[in-house]
């Protein structure tokens, strides 16, 4: 890629999350989004008007042929991803693709194998690791401030999954997912855990459903063991609410989606629901760790941060942090969680390469 002219991008999908994408792209001067595609053409046109996108389409093939983009941003439903990625890969067009990556693990492996066979730059859009509090926590860990981390605990309470109308106002298709909590939401935290602590060796998961109006699981606890010896627990629940938005916290409950504690050999760290960080060295007083972050866009401007990484590495040719092969490691952990929940036993992470096509 050259950097003499803005990259021409097109977006596929104009659903709930697309405004976060379009707003973030509008602040990246190296990029111009020229077109938006959705089967619901009026919905795409409304989004395009709001964010200054020139052209709209209802057929992604027609859009790609007409626009000749430098890259494609895919945020349509997971079942559409294999066809879109295959079409673009055969035309050597770089892509960034929202998670869930595909409906099944085999489809994910085949999708990644196809991008590798065509040597097409491919990044999975999982923006959780790009939330500024996690980037800062990683810096604190790398400096050794709290020593080697022995244990991490993350508690998530989404509060959008209770009642007869659960998910209808934002993402109604969640109600029909046979797998929900880990497949759609927990994958974010698994990927973030991998960013912070490295490869996961084994998991033990208990998953269950609290709201009977949905098909999939909406609650669970997962115990992780990492290759470096760290242990972690993800205590996740889409049904119950957290305290954010009440007097205890001043921020939106969807800022961090939960709270985290890390215990280390030299102290501990706590992240609250606002992304504020408190460090407590052993034998010393705790202190507030100040750092720069944006409270705009989605979850600390993490969509913008994700796109900055994509554009920077697209120009440089360096691997994306969440390139296809790397993200398959996260998805292998997702599958292990479901196997563990079904068997009632811990599951070891095997780690398999993409399938050859």
C-alpha cells in the first residue's frame, strides 16, 4: 500500500453497530468511505446521509465492482461473512471483518485459509482489546508495577437481557442465537485475556440460561489457565444489571461492561466500570493511575483505535494483532468453553491451524 492518497473503503452492513464504524472512519484522514451496502437500501441511505457517504447499494458484488475499493469493512451478519470474504479474497481486496467471524468453527477455519491462500490482508474487528483501559493495564503489567499476575477476575453484568422484550431494542437477532453469551459476547473477553496474559491452556465452563424467552445461554462462569501460570475467572451475565448509572458510578454502564481485578506478586490493580484504574502495591497505599483516554464513540473510542491499527498496518505491511490465524486461537477457546459446559469437565486447548481448501 502507498500513502500518497486516501484509501478508498466501502462498508457492508448498516445495522445497529454501523454508526460507530462510520463515525470512526470519518475521523481518519487517510481513509474515505465511498459507499455503504445493505439489503435494506433505505436503512443504508439513512446512514449514508448521516455520515457523508456518497453511494449506496443493496448488492455487495455490484458495489465492489463499481467502487473498486482499497479495502472492505464487513459488519453484516456472521452467516454472510464466508461468501463476502471469499468474493473479496479472490479479488485481492484487504478486509476488516466484524466478529462473530462465521457461524461454525469449521467455517471460520475455511474463511481464514482462503484469505491466506490469496495472501490478502485480513483483520478481525474485535475492538475490546483496543479499549484504552486494557492497553493501559498491559503497559502497567509490562512495567512490572504489580509483579507477575497470578490471578485475574472479570465480572460482567450487561443488564440488557431480562424481560419479555430482551434485546429487541438493540440487537433482536440475539434472541435466536443457539449460542449467545460466549459466542457473541464472551469472545471479546477471551481475546482480551489473551492480549493481556498470553495463550490459554485450558478452560472449565459452566453456562446456563436465565431468561426463558431466548434460545441461547445468557449467564456463565469460565475458569482459565494460561501457559504462563496465570489463572483467571470470567463471571459473565447478560441478564442482571451492574451499578453503573447509579450514584456509585458516573459513567454509562456500557463503558467497560464490567469490573476487573488483577492480583500480582507485587500488588494488585482494580479497573472500575468507568475505566478508572487503581493500583495497590503490597505494603503501600493505593493510588489512582491517571492516563489519557477518550470517552467518545464506543467503549473508550475503541472502534476508532481498531481502525487506526488496521490502517497503520495496512500501509506498513505488518501483521494485524487480530489477523485471521491469530484470532482462530481465540475461537478455539470459545469452542473449548462449549465443550467443557457440555461435558462438565475441563477442556484443554488443542490449537489447530486453518483447514486447507
